[in-house]
């Protein structure tokens, strides 16, 4: 089979192994990383997965015109989620397991000839983000594959996102609810979300104070922020920004 033209976006899980072998040009793999955890009484447990996939798709769309082949990987849906561990349905694994899994995925991709691995992360639990940073650092030091991680918890990227996100009160609030309304409105319990009272308690401040659960941080129903103010329009704008961040990180890694 002749190599396909350079460029384009491809979904790994939908391809055959010969399809993958035939891809031409530098290969950039995008790994959506989410979680399975409580997101208030109005959003699904898979909220972070939906957001990570939206970020990955938008980033891939923006990279499609570059001289690279973009490969969308299956979403990592289980990770460290200790903050939400007290809520039914949350599945939390150790941070070490997350790091080893991501490093294993990257190593396998490197052996297959991929030029870069981009991490599209939507889960912000400190234990999880720490594992991603450690994995990205270890892979960069090893040097077998370039790693692009648009860490939205860092100041220069966080400043580009919404006011609620920057406040730290953004778990299942206006920020995340808006994105789900834009991508999967069928998953939003609008009758509940529209009646939720604002919860301005900042998770950033709670973490700084040493709290390690949503309950201790002031979120007895596993939400923070202003979910009743969410809109699909804001969600679409946010997805665009997240995709731009991801595409920029890939281009920087390949430069």
C-alpha cells in the first residue's frame, strides 16, 4: 500500500494496522486524558473525557494543514481522582499508575516512529496533573519522542481561559457545563443545573490550605462555580481556545 498524502487527521481506534502503517509524513499522536469522577448533580461522570476529546479534535483540526499526520488516540478515562473519591461512581487510581501508563504509551509510539505525543488533558486534580508533569519531564529527558503538554493550570495558559476558570471555582461550574452543552447537550441535566446556587469556593485556595477532597473544599455536591450561567456559546469559544493551546504546544515541540 502506498503512503497516504502528508497531513490529515486519523482516529486510531477506527483504523486497521495497515492503515496506520501507510500513514506518510511525521506522525503526531494526540492523547485525550480525562477521568471518571463526580461532576455535580447535573453533569456526567465522563465530563472530563468529553472535554479532553473536544480539545483533541479541535487541536487536530488546526494541525491538519501542517505537514504532519495527526493520530487521535483512544481517551484515557481512568486516573488519579482523590478529590472526588468520596462520591459514588468516581474511579480513582494511583498517580504512579497514571505516569507509568502514559510513559508506556509514549514509548510504544516512539518505537512505531511517532515524532511527537500531545497530551489533551481536561482533568485538574493535583495528583493527576502532577503525574502528567512527571511523565512529560521523564519522556523529555529520555528524548525518544517529543512531548507537547498544554498545561492549562499554568499561569500563561490559564489567563487565556474564562474568568470562572481563573477563579479556581470551576469544577462542574460554568466553564465545564458550557463545554458539555456545546458538545453533548444530551448529557446535561439542564433542569437541575439551571437551579443550582453559585458555589464560589476556590479549589485553588482549598488546595493551598491543605484540603484534599471536594467536601473539605466546600463542595458537598461535587460542583464549584456558577453552573446556572453556562451557555453553549461560551463552550464553543472555550473549545476553540483549548484547541489553539494544544496546536501551539505541538508546533513548539516540533520546532
